[in-house]
C-alpha cells in the first residue's frame, strides 16, 4: 500500500543556486553602502541618519548592511489578506499563490464594440465585478485611470468603485499621504473600524520607487502611512533592464533589490513588524520599440529568480506579475505570453501575482484577456497539483475488472471507478474548445476571443455581488463628496 504522506509531489521550478542568490544580494548591499540613494522626504531622511545611515560628498544617503538585516528580521514572514466580509482569503506564505488584476491603464477594449477607447470609472467597476465572479482570480486592482473623474482624485474614486463591485481583497494605488488617508477611511468603514481593518486587512498598497535609487516625497508619505496603520504594502522597483537598470538581468535584479531593501528598511524603522511584501520588479525595455515588455520571457525568468532568493535569503512573501501580454488583442501571442507568465509564476511559488488582464504592454486593459487568463490559471493550478498516486488512483481493481470483461466490449468509460472520479481526476476547460469540427461550426465557429467575450458578458450580466450595507455606502459617498470639496 502506498503511504498517504508521499502520494503527491507538487512540481517546482528553480533558476538560481545559493551562490548566485548570495552574489546578487551582496551586490544589492554594496549598492546601498557605496552608491547610495536620494530621499526627498526630510523626516524620513533624518530617521535614516539617526538610525545609522550617513551621507557622501554628493549628499546621497548610504545605508549599512546591518540596518537591512534588522529590517529583514523584523518584517513578518506571513501576510494574511481577508475579503471585505472579514473572511480569511489570502495567506501570503510559503508556496501559496494568488492572482489579480493590474492598475492605471489609460485605454481599455470595449466589450460591446471591440474598440480601444479611454478608460472611464465604470470600467473599474466592471473589472471588479468580473473578478468577483471568476473562480481563479483572487483580488482586484483598478485596471484604469478613468477620464471622467478629477485627475487629483482618481485613486479614491476607483477604490470606492472596486468596493461597490466586489467583496474580494483589493490592491490599491494612491498618489500621496492625502488620498491614501481617504482610502483608509473608506476601508475602515467597510471593515467596521480602523482597529478591525488593522486586524483583518482586505487591502494592500502598491507604490514604486523611481529607478535608479530615487525615493520622492509622496512615495515616502505612503510608505510611512501604511507602516503606522499596519496596511500591507509593496514597493516594487521601477527597474527595467536597459532602461531604469542595467541591461544585464543580474545587474537589474541587484538594483531592484537594493531599491526594495531601502523601502523595507524605512518601513520597519517607521513601525517594526508592520506587513511588507517583498517586491523587486525586473522587466526589460524592448530596444526596438522603447516599451516596457509585459510578455517577455526575461520578466518570468527574473521573478522566478527572485522567488529563489526569497526562499534562500529574504523569507518574505513576494510580489510578481502574470497573465499579461504585449499583444494588442486576445490572439495567439496573448495566449502564449499569458500562459508562460502564469505557469512560471506558479512553478516558482510567487505569492501575490498581479497584472492579469493587461494587453498592449500594460497600456490597455481587456475583460476578455482577464477571462482567458482565469482559465489559464485553472489549467496551471491543475498542473501544479501534480499526480496523486495511491491505491485509489492506481485503479488496479478497475483495470482488472474491465480487462476481464474485455470480450464483451467493456471500456473504462462505463466503469463505476470512472463515474466516481472523472469530475476531479480530469481538468474540464470551459473556454478551450475540444469539440469536433462539425459541432464547433454549428455553434458559430467562434474563436477564443469571441468565446472570452461571451463569458465576460455572461458573468457581468448574471453575477450578483453581495451589496455593502447602506451605512457603508452612505459613509463612502460622504468621503467622496468631502474629497471633491477639498479639491475645489
């Protein structure tokens, strides 16, 4: 008999050995100690100098390795996100992985007419509602900078729109300490108070440094605010190989890690033990077209390498990307690039995986791409679970039974073992078409993009989001009105 504890092996990918990982880490520390960085926030700069940093002749801040090590030791090894109804939803630890959308696209593909157009506020609501209704997508981001709200107020409005249209966790963007305070006020209403939100956070902030090694005031405001309010935050590097960082991937990773370690150290100095998601972020600048590639093999490779460094050195939950493409429509390129990033993010056990549903190198959002990626994530999850091998799955009794009845034309499809297991033993795609040609033709000969369009429309029409209480909706409306009054 096969022992239950050894009946499944979950496949895993590694791309770095320990010597390589430590070499990149030591390179990052050398950057911090000898090249230094620029901080545009006087209070944060003073906090760093008081903690043991110094400045060089160019007035750059230099950080000793011991501060980094202290920050790595104090940051929590696990971050748990809850849904908006207070249920444990996303424990970011070990090999757990979760997928969600992206933010800040300027354009979207209209689901009704297929045209590329400017995003508006209702698009953020549609994406959140689709996320809420998709089985394999775990959290929302705004997927747009809407043209129909004041530019100074975009992030508060899209956050409120996501709250109205989904109950899954939210990754949000803010511009500065001003709008993040309003977002925190709304989130506290949803959670039942500021203390309840800190205990069961359903939100995580995304912010960025400016590569190479610049940390503007507004970014530092958000970092310190999140630390003190115990809002989980990630501070991905703006590094991309050949643009914001060296063209060689190891050098770009060292720079991205250095920038992330600055964020981690400041964050932990502001509030030891506050939740911080490790988030170096290394894509590439395409040298022919001067765009940051979202479908490139290099980004999948570097995030797998960073996951190895997480396991070997940092021990913190890690940020990643997947389900995005440089294609302009949901075509073969989109499927290939989306699947490569999804399966490699899973195989390397990245934890918080965003940008699902991006096309056109992150400039455009697509409800159809998000719908396709939902199925690709499902396919990949099945693969990652590996093969269960035990007495039941070996099916020796079934083989004996069917084989002995072979003379009567018996096959496994009519055996009781098949009826018992076929729903769980096999992956059953919804969008991928396996029918015969004649049946496919009779159903309209639809290609993948058309099938994704149909499903997205169906989910948006039929899925019912559990509504927020009237008191929460009224309080959220008051926050938005007050925000607009401030801006006016």
